[in-house]
C-alpha cells in the first residue's frame, strides 16, 4: 500500500520517500487517515514500529492547510531530552522537503535557555518539548500555547504517570480546550488508560494486532549468574558474541559508571549514559554510540524509551527493570524497523522471583540458561538447603493464608 492512499499530499509522500519511507508500517496505515480526519486517537503499537512518522506526517499535512501564525499550532511532548531531539529531527527532516517548510522548534532542559528563546522569537509552527523546559519558556514569555490545535504525547503512558502528572496538568491548562489529542506508546498500563480517558474526546483506538510480520524480532535469553559475577559475564559475552554494539541497562547511575569503567579497564570501549551527566556529555555519548565509536553503553532507564539506534543487535538487562512495562521498552531498543535482535537478562538468585513476574505479565516463558564458567553458586533466597525438607513456593505465604481464610468464609457458589 502506498503512502498516497492514506490521504497524504504528494508533497508529504515525497518527503516520506526522502527519509526512505516507501510504504507505511501497520501503525502508520491505521493512524494517518484517522488523524487526518481530525479525531482524537490512542495508538498502541510495538516498539520500533514507526510511531513517530505515524503522527509527524499527518501533523505536518494539517499545518500546510492553515494560515501562517507566529504561535505554534502543534505541540509534541516527550519524556526525555533525547527523545524530544529525535522526534524533532524526524519532523525537521520531513518539513525540509515541503513547500513553505513549517518551522519546527525543539526545546528541552539541561542546556541554556537563551538560544531556545532566541529561536522561538522568529516563531514556530510546531514545538517539540520536554514538559519542564516548555513551562520555563512560557514563564519567560518566550512562547504562548494558546493557538495549539494539535497535541501529541509521545510515550504517552510515561507522560501521564506520576512523575510527570503535575507538569502535564500545568501544560494542559495552557492549551485551548478545543484541540485534537494524539497519544502514542507501546504500553498503556490499566491505571494510565483511565487518566488518558480524561484527556480525550471520542478517541479512535489504533491497536496494531500482533502478528509474525509486525512483532519485533527479538530473541529473549535469561542467563542465571551470581550478582558478583555479572560484570565478568558481560565482558565474556561482549567478547564472545562480537556484537558491534550493545546497550546495557543497570539500576543506578552509580552502577552505570562502575560497570562501564570496569569494562573500559578490560579493554572494551564502554561508556556510561545517565541523567547525572551534563546534557553535552549525554548528547555526545549517544551520538558516538550511533556512530559505533562506543561498543558498549551502560545506561539507566533514561535510555529505555523511544531512543532509535539503527542496527543495535543486543540489549542486556544487567539489573532487571522495576516493571514489565519498562522491560518492554528496554528490550525494544533492539529489533527495530524489521531488524532482529537479542535481549539478554541476567537472572541472579535474588532476582529470579521478580523475573518470573515479568514473564507472567508478558505471557512469556524464557528458558533459563547457564554459561559454562559462570554457573551460579548460590540458590535463590528462601530455598531450603538440600535435605531440610520443604520446597520454595509450596509453603503457603501470608497472602495465601489470608486468601484461604477469606475463601473459607465465602458461601459456596451455586
Ligand atoms: P519509531 O518507532 O518511530 O522510532 O521508528 C522506528 C524506525 O523505523 C526508525 O528508524 C524509522 O526511521 C523507521 N521507519 C519508520 N517508518 C518507516 C517506514 N514507513 N518505512 C521504513 N522505515 C520506517
């Protein structure tokens, strides 16, 4: 199916072609016509499935039909600076090929606000922003959001959750009540769904059914290892698997520094990437990773969402993520745009129960493996020593006992 059949103008079809997009991905095929009709929309589609262009193309087309104005008519919010920059690049890359190219301003924190204020002075048709800096700019009178007719929340569930709730409410209060709202993410946990409903007016729901053709080709592996031997195992895998690049997720900024340093000292080009670095350093590390100048980047969940690194063959969960939702986003950094990838999780005895929970939420069972020379020496906590009787999981927990007591009080069902 060609892009033209979705209702996009010849100029936008050509702009998509200039970025190498010849035919729409499933989420683009479904979302673009609905957005062009002007309806609110919630789109849930797998990581790496082309969600950015799914809103960027119709957004630009809608701007083409409106009167020029100094005030932005479309606003795209993203939860991280890197993602805002990436979305801005796609919009700018498309806009460049259009007649009367719409002006795309990208604003985020961690860098001086003055150049952003200067850039906005000339006017912008679209603003791509992280919420905090956007509010700062409004407070500095560098920007008015009173003409925004189209709002996009990229990684919408993250923007709607607690961490951003207050800032998002403040942004929403600055927007006209009558506007089109578009929500995109690979995940919409149930609690967030309800919040989203409050924002939307009769939304169209796009949920690209998983099929072999559009499910990211990510092979998951779960390797059992003692916590203290993870860095050595990582080093062994990097050397043995000869990945051109690998993104490693850890739990803290300190761990990112520590693991990267250990690998670097062992002769592997490894760099940390986390929110404790200056924005200049963050930008440089990500760009150098994309340019294949770093083989390993060790990061926190800062890099879990949205970041698009072409040909990233492997992701490693050195520490497991807190939630199954984070797991979906982390492993989705590989296997993007039809490529294949491997996602390896290190399962320490302490983390076994948590990984089982992640597997359950994802309706997946990942076989456990052990690598010769790195077999765990400890048993999961709570496992009785051989011969002491009792099997973990068979003894009723406090919760099980409460449930049993409650069930005993229920009248038998008819
Ligand atoms: P996204 O999910 O928006 O981050 O996109 C994932 C990757 O797919 C990016 O590298 C895009 O450049 C690429 N992509 C998006 N749409 C298309 C398309 N229609 N054809 C080919 N590649 C695409």
